[in-house]
C-alpha cells in the first residue's frame, strides 16, 4: 500500500466540493471562541471531536452551525481559509473551488462583506504564496426561503469580482432544487456559474431538477443518480461531473461503510466522478484521506486514481491553459 499511498500524496489534485466552514478544526474553533468571547458547549477540542458522531445530514448540520458561531470578523474568515489552504498545499491540491454559506453568518449579524473579503484575501494569498488557484462559490441554504436567497444574491453583487459561482446546500430532504429556479436564473444572468447539491439524501428527481430548472453544469454529491438509468445515461452523455465525497457519505450514513459506497458503480457507468472532502474537519479526512479510503476499499490502480484526479481538473472552472498544464503532469505521472 505504501507506494500507492505515496502516489496519491504526490498526485496533483483539484478539490471541487469543499465547505470552508467545514474545515474549522476544533483547535481553531477554540482559538476563535477565546478571541471573540464565544461560549462553546464543549470543554476541549477532544470533547468536540467526540461529538462528531452523526446519524444523518441534519444531525451534522446542528453541530456545524454551532461551530460557525465563532466566526464573526473578516480576520476569522481569513484565518479559517488560510488554515485550509496550508493543509491543501501539504496534500498537493493545485486548485480549489470553495463553498461558503453567507446566510449562516448574516443571520447572526455578521456583514456579508466581512465573510467574503476575509475568505477572498486568504484565497488571493494562497495563489501568490502557495501556488493554489481558486474559485469562490456562494451557496444558498435550501431550508431557507427562495426570497431570502434572492436577497443574499443581491447583497453579494457588490463583491462580484470575488465570487465566481453560486450553489445550493444544507438539508436536502423536502427542499427540491426547483424552489430556487428564479434565483439561479438571476445568477446565470449575472454571469455566475451554477452548481447544486443533489442526490445525496434526496432522490434522483432532485438531480433532474438541478439540471433542468437550475441549469447547473455540475452536481455536488449525486450518488443516488445511479438509481435512475435514464438519469445515468444523461449524465454520461452530457458529461455532467459529480463531486463525490466518500468519507462524508459514510459519516452521514448515506452508506454504512466505505466498502458499501457505490463509487465502483459510478465509475463503471463511465461518469465524470471526482473525489472531494466536503467538511473534512468533521468527517475524518481531507482529500488524500478520501483517495486512500477508496483505494483501500476498491483496490483502485494508479491509473484509476490518476483518472479521478484528471476528472477533477476537467470538471473545474479553471482557465483552459492552466488545465492543460496540470493534465500533462498527470499524464506523465500515470505513465510511470
């Protein structure tokens, strides 16, 4: 296993499904809580980690939003993002497309400008100092109203140069994508690229809606698409990427174990599958740990691992010249 593990660690990767709030490690959570005088329900980082046992998506979100309360100022969002980027550098992530949830912060009185500027300045530093390119994706919370989403988009428009796309996340059950048709149409008109979480806990129908009513070019998660043969054929024919998060899927009980994950079926269906970490501070692993988990579970070859990495760059919103450069590097690596 060691040579394959070294191959994974050395392989250039793009991460396309990463919630910046979900990178809040307990140690930084406590540091920010002290700095901002925010009370936490845990006595120590270790106690916080022990609480990360989830029965479903909602049980995770309850703790996720509790941790986010320590994020109050642009400096906090900068520190959070910078900590992730340093980890990303260690894991040879060359490009990252970062989700953030402004409504989770503005609801607490945090100005949207503090959120966006803090994250943006860290991402800009990451490109200059670490060589990691990035895109910032504003996500709407699907359990809130469509009207609230439109207000959030309006409030973000003054920061248009810092935000590249919009997405849809949070509790999926009972919140179909079609609820957000209007705001996604407005976002497309404004020139944002659009993606959406669908087919994680929600049914394949939600993936259809994300494609047909929201006009997304990428599906976040999408593992339940395999239940609908016509949908699988469409995803394959239109080469719609899926940003799959294996350790997250197990932690949130979408699958009972990594060995029961349907990644092999998705690959056998010739879909554009990418590997990502989702909320790594809560789910027990960053991108390399996700790659290692699926390699061990399914005995993936170096060529198959390189294909997954290649998919991540092809599914990204990178400029074509940057994409070609890193794909040549991957081709050389997989030929070894």
